[in-house]
C-alpha cells in the first residue's frame, strides 16, 4: 500500500503544509502581516496563523503534537509563555522546544513557530 503525501499552498521553495499519514507539518509561521514591532502582537498573529493553517487540514490546536518556537530575544520567553498559556487549552500542551537568539531573514520578525499536528 502506498501512502499519499499532500502538499498545500506550494511555492517555488516550500509548501505551507505537508500532510502524510494523518500528520500535518506546517512551515514556520511568522508575523509577515504584522506591521508592529511589539513582541506580544507578533506572537498573537503567529498563533492566529497556526489556527488558520490547521483548519485547512481539519485539525486544530488541541491536536498539536509538537512545536518549535524560534525567538530573536530570550528576554521575551515569559511574554511568549503568557500568550501561549492563553492560546492552548488546558490539558493540550504539546511537546515543545524554544530556541532563542535567532536571526530572521526579515529583521522586524521576532518569532517563528513550526508545528506538527494530527489530522482527522
């Protein structure tokens, strides 16, 4: 039996989402629409984008298996956790890694989040 790989919103160099064996792999979500340099505002946008991307593959934040959070400034760790705790429902925290002191291609970005989630 051959399993299928579905690629969603494919660009020249990446796909926004790849689904394989009922697992969705989201490309890094960044605050690309955000004009604010405020870390909280950028973080809220990124988590909102994750919600939108997961909905495209019949998933949601309660099905997130793993998160990788990349941040420019480690001093924003507590602020990120505050936003995260309000976003993720109690009892649904995924495995997670946070990497700091990251240099992003866009110097205004302060956060990027990569998600792996189960799908229906």
